[in-house]
């Protein structure tokens, strides 16, 4: 749910790093990155729904 070009690029890079970590078998780091990414996407959704008009 990228509401701007900046957030779309940010999440593309974040999930590209996540894919690299999974492919190189760094599973714990990948889980941490995934958790951070999901939390940030949730925060962005809350911001867009409640504070941005």
C-alpha cells in the first residue's frame, strides 16, 4: 500500500533486500526485515486513513 512514490521505492528496496537475504539463507535477518516492513506498511496505512485528508 504505497501512497507515494517515495514509499513505493522504499518498500521495493526493502523487499529486494529481504529476497536477497532469503536466497542467501540468512533467515533470521530476513524475518526481522519482514517484521519491520510489515510494521511500517501498517503505520503507513494508519497514517493515510486517519491523518491524511
